[in-house]
C-alpha cells in the first residue's frame, strides 16, 4: 500500500496583479491536481491538518498545499496497438513482415503479442507493465506544466533569462513531506527556503516540512491563506469603524482586491475635512473605493461620514504617519471633486441641457438633444400608461442627459444620472423629476434593481427603447462580441423594467412609436427588434432555472405584453407539473402536425350534426364545456386556471385519437374532425404552444 505525504509548492514572485491573482492561484492549484491525476498519483483529504487544500496566495506568492499525496505512481500499464490480423498474418497463418517488424520494435516474439477486437476487427497489441516513478521525481515537471497553462495574456521576461511569466519569479519551494523534491522551474532550483514579509521579515524562512507552512509564514508576518487573510481584513475594518462610531461600507469586489494587495493587513482609521461632505457622496465614495482602495465609514442612517479606513500592508510603529499619508493622497482628489461640483452648480442643469444640441449622439441619429427629444415623446406616452405624470416625464427626459456636459461626470463617468439628480434638486426641480433622472439608468449592471418609481420606470423604458430603435435603424446591431451601443444590455434592462415593474404595456405599439420618432433616412425592421428583445429573455429566465421548452412554448405565441409573457410562463410551469401535461403536450403536437399538412380550408366551426362517433361527440362536448369555462378566465388573464381546466381534456382527447380516424375518406367527416381538433389546439394556444413541452 502506497505511503502518503503532505506536498507544498510555493512560487515567489514580484507583486502579482491583484485583480488577476485569485484566478491565477485557482488555475495553478487546478493545474497541479491535473498533473498529479494525469500521472495517476493519488491525492486524498486529511482532515487532521489545519492547512486547507484550496489555493494559497498573497501578492508575492502562488502556493499549493495538499495534505496527503501518494509517494509513488502505481504500476504503469501500457498497450501499443499493432497491425490487424488480416495484415499481420498471411493466408497460411504465418507472420508477415509488418507483424514481425512490430514485434521486433517492441522487443518481443510475435507469438507473445495479445489480440483484441475493435470496430474494425481483430488486431495484435503489445502490452507491458513497469513500476511507477517516485512522485518526488515528477513534481518539478508537474509544476512547470501547471505554470505554463496559467491564463497569462502578456508574460514578461526579466534579467538575462529566457523564461517568461506574469511577473519575475525569485524563489521556488517544492517540499514533499520533509524532503525537497528535485527540479528546476523558470530557472529556479527547488528549495525549502521561502521568504517572509517584505518589511517585517526581510529574510528567508526555513521550512522543515510541508505541514508547517502556514504557521511558519505567520511567524514571518505573512498570512498565506487568503481565507484567513480576508477574515483579518474584515475584522480590522470593523474594529476601526466601531472606533469611528459608524459602520464601514465593504463591497465584495473591493474586499477581494484589497485582500490581494496585502500579506499582513492592518487597518488605519483616517478622516477628511467635513466640508467635503457637501459634494455628492457618490463621488467621494467612488474616489475612495476605486482610486485609493479605501473603505468609507457610514453613520447609523447610512450617510457618509468624514471617516474612512485604509488597509496597510504593514504594522507600523508610527501609524499616525501612515494615516497622514492616506489623508494626504485623498485630499487633492476630493478638492477636485468639490471644484467640479461647485462649477457645475454655477452653470446649472438647464444650461447644460442647451449645450447638448452641439454634441453628436450618432451620425444618422443626430445630436444628444435630438435623442432627448425623442425620449421625451416616448416618456410622455409611457407615463400616461404607468401612473406617472406626462409633464414630469417630459421634463425629466429633457434634463436626463444634461449632466453629460458637467465637469463632475467628465471626471467620474459612472456618476451620469446621479450627478444630474443633485443638479436638478439644486435647480429647484421637483423631487420626482430629480429622482427620475437618476433612476432612468437603472438597472445599471447585472443584479441591479430596476427604477423604483413609476416616473423613473417610464423614463428608463423610453431611454432604452429609443436606443434600441435608433441602434437597429442605424445599422448598429450587435455582432459577435461587438456591441458598441450596449443594445443587449439595453434590451434586457427594458424587459426587466417592464416585467419586474409589472407594467402592462403593448411592446409592438411602443416600438411603432419609437420608429415614428426616428429621423428621416433611417428605417427600422420592427419585427427584428421585437425578436431581439424577446431573445434577451432567454438568459434572463435561464438564470431563474426556467426550462428552455417552457420558454419556447410562450415565445412561439408572441404575446404583445412582456408582463403577459411572464404570466404565461408561470402558468406553463404550473401546467408542466400536472399529471396530464405530458399526454396533452404530445396530443397537441400530433394535432399541430395533422393541421400543418392540411392544404384545404378547415371549417371555422364544428357541425355537431356531423359528429358520427361517440369519441368525437364526447370530445366536442368536453371542449364546448372547457371553452365556456375558460372564456372568462382568459378575459382576466388567468392562465393558470385556464390550463388547469384544459388539462381535463386529456381523457377525451386520448379517446378521440384511439377510436376515431381523423383523415376519413368522407370529406365532410374529415373536415369536421379537423375543425374539432383545431378548436382544441387554438384554446391551448390562447395561453402557449404547449406542444413545445413534448420533446418527442
């Protein structure tokens, strides 16, 4: 039975790019496991150790620790295919030159070769076995393969070396148990000597055995486990925020990035002049988080305070100097933001809006002012249907793009709409108009909420609808990965706003209105745009685990309202859970196939006097009753109730197909039966194409 030992691999480098670091570490860990598996070296869990088996990394190292790795490959079996027997043997059953050559090449007599049969017939094979190699002899090769496979788009070279990597590499540890596994990777010979923190422990760290890695690193002021380090960062942030009497804002992405910037995190509580709080807090937060990787501190009401937290990669003997440094770097950026804000207030939002007449939106679609006018026309129409003020919608649309002319948005493009809200409020616009200017951009990203107010939703829909209509009309449709006007994102945002906002809107009518507003000289394929919008819903509902067949069942009937589309989809999900759904889906598919092949006109109504068979009489009676019951349901768009009622048709439909010949020789009988079947199919189609649920 093979022995098992812990394995440690550590590659020390210059500071790695923080945003790419987790992916690099995960890929390195996976690559090592892949290399071991390819050589049939067993890796198993050992729950007694404290060291995790996930990737380990800091800004200066990529590491892999596996608690139990087999010390030896198993016996290696190989099988070399040779010639087929009809080629290897002559008519007398004697070996041909081809077979003798194959046997000689493998060092055996041809009579010792085995025979196997595959799809082409019987052939000779040479089978052999040899002892497996010691794992330690293979580790350097495995590490080299794993590093070569890392997702490094632009590797760099350093010094006189011929090697390339994401950053210069300076040391390599490969410890298998207590022993160094021999080898050389990236010009570095494997060793047991790691390195500690650049400032706290600027010397080597001798590792006696693989299992002591994390503790040895801690003693050298390095937290090599990113999970432990992240918890330390969070604890430091929370302690500093508590000291400030508030709560830190800690976005996951920023926490992850900061975690990849430090090896020994230490929070430093800082502050800035309270006068800067007159600037839109979003600008200050953006500066702190994006530019400086600081964590803002909020008060009990969620408002920004003058406190913020920096995470140092050193436990300084003079933390006041670190604090002063952080405060010093942030002050000029805040001063710039304050200056831009003050100058924008002097200009005013209305003046900014006037300047949009000189800014080209798109050559075929005119200026940004032209676009704002088109959006205003759509917004007025939509507002009247969603319970918002058309006058407010017009005003908000006219001002919505004005902050593109502001200095603040010029410096912080992410604040488009947000800045406009502040400028509108300062100019005396109503609270609803000011909020709608900001809400028009929601959802801004995947997972973001839709606009919360009816006015904001009206503006959000109008903005996206004009962008989509104009983009398609101007020939800017997405191709492959290219989507310069973000039409895919706009289509999904439009659909989400309608569905999640529960807005009953006629989408084809809105597309008609958007097309009518477009400049002369451009034309819109309305059906193509509608198909594009519906197609964006595939991913939206796939993320909600809606089966593709259910989506197709609703998409085929093309409801004009996306909210209605959503209702039908929920009804189909309920229907699919019914015992009768499978048989009815198959029956509807059969009906559709029959009707599709009919070339002569089918009567509009069933003639009850021509119903000759008991089965067709029973189906007609059941259908008539179902039609009477579901008419009021459909009028109220009660699709769940409709399908549950129609599910009762399963037995008479099955009986009809079992006992009745649809395509009878008698034309009158045949046409009457086709009319009956079309009645069944049409009533189901009033909700969805349920035949799509039948995979057969």
